[in-house]
C-alpha cells in the first residue's frame, strides 16, 4: 500500500478537494483506496456523507481497529471526529504508521490518502511519518507559500530525527536496567544498541512494565520490544515475534530457611510471588490454580516482597532467579527449571512485516559473528559465569 499525505499549514488551498479527486480517480482505475480524514473540521467526511460511530479517533487510540465506512466497492474511509483534536497532545509520531500496518490495511488497499488539518501538530506529524508521498496544494499567495516551506521543514526534521523506540526494562539487572549514571545497561540493551546502529538511527529507550509490553507495541509507544519477552502462543496472537536470541524457562527461588523444591508442597496459606503479565503468572494460574498468587507490577516490587518475607517463594524466569541467588546471600533456587523450555525474542506490532523481516535478517547476520556470545560476555558473565553461556545463548535464531 502506498500512503499519500495531503497537507499545507495554510487552509483553503484545496487539500480536501485534491483528496476527493485523487481518491475517485484511483478508485475508477480499479484501485482499492482508503481515505483518512484527520481534520476535525470533517469536510471530507461531510462531502461523502460518511458517518460512523467508530472513526479515526479509534484508529489512533483504540485497541480495536474501526471498520472503514464504504463509499463504494473500491473506496473506503475512516471518518473524522471533533474529539480528534485531543490527539494533538500525543508524543509518538509513529502511531498512525504502526496502526496502518497492524490493522492489516496495508494488505487490503492499494492506496491510503490522508487529508490533513491546516496545522503542524502531532496529527500531521503522524501523517507525514506514515507517508510514502506528500502532496502540498498551493494557491498564489504568500501564506500558502509560507505553509509549503513550513511543511518541507517539518519533513526534513522527521527524516533527520532518525529514531527508533525500543522497549527494555529499567529494573531487571542484568538484562535491562538503569545504572547509577542514568544510562541503560544490560543484555537486551546491548542488542538494542546494535539494532539501532545497523539501522542507521538513534535509539530511544522506553520502559514498559511486564504487563504493558503488548500495549506499548499496539499503541505505538515502542517500535520493538526487547524487554526479556518470552514467546508464547497467547502473545503471538497479539504481536509478531522475530527469531529468538535466548533460551529461558521458569525457576523458583525461596529463602534458605525454607527452600521450596516442589510447588506441590505449598498450600493456599503459602503465597507465591509473581509479576503480573509474565509467563510465571500464566503457568501457575493454569497448572496450580489452588496456589495463592501475590501479584506485583514490577521486578523491583517483587524482589522487595521476597526480601520482606511476604511470600514463600518467587516464581519468575530462571535467568532472573538464578541471578538473584548469585547476587544475594540467604536464597536458593530450589527449582531451577519449571514447566517447558521457552525462548526470548524481539517483538513488533502485529503485521509489521517490514521491520520483522529486517530484524530476522539482522539476527541471522549477527549469528555469523557470534554476536550474542559477545553480548553475554559483556553483560551476563559477571553474574552467571561461563557455565550458563551455552545453555542460555541462541545464535542466528537457531535453537539447539
């Protein structure tokens, strides 16, 4: 799908008229066309008498993609709403681009035509970021030419920004954490920096909680998630995973004074600490429904709960609990492997095949230079030593 953004900072120069005529022409040539009315004045929507309870506002902020209004067999529209002005406060310029991909629209339509408001807010910035082509209608007047110059300057800024938003944890040492200097460090961060370098862009780190990793992709807050994200069938329904770069399973850690070696020994009076949105929570809910789960939103609060004696044990990725036991006296990993062996992989928004394919090719290429072994040596060996390296590292996306 080719995306054409029609914009000018000056109103009354024919943006909507251009969108109407171009859309009709392409549709008449048997092209599938999607019109997006992003102007809260809704002139484009009114021209086609297009009304829908679900509109362009939901395309930006909703998890459910609105069904486009059918003008004809080949011409559909996401209609405008006055509430759309609220989106001008958004901070992420790639939301629309990601939603067009994750919605499946890129496969359904030949062209997407975006009619913009006369502004330079985040709505227009999103439209410009999503565009393959930009049309800037003009009238013979100074204000229209000024609007042209402002739009061209904004396009140059977007091109020069060259930033990818990558989600990593900020409190999960040694995989993703912020050090005493305020810098992101860890195994996932090392990988993220290489991805950005090879893409030729700067990296902007964002830090979701475990339970919000999928939401960060779906809302455009992150382009890629590397936050120790275990591949599961449930998650694969909502995001697309690239090739794996690490092996993982669940583990159980408990105090030396009462080591838990079997979950069958616990009762409802022995609370088990888990982090919401993790595979540990899912596994225990499905396989040990009688256990009492104490759920926390972050790794920091879960660790505090273990140290405060709030639970009989903490169930989490075995990499995490092994690291904790090695770094803190008084705790034992009584169950080093619980359930099935899984993998950790990068994730992108559903349907973003362009970025997904690039990451897969990158992982294969990095495997040729043993990149993830180098990553392990740089970030994990001080915690785990060399004994765990071959069992944890996955090179080239190929598991053993």
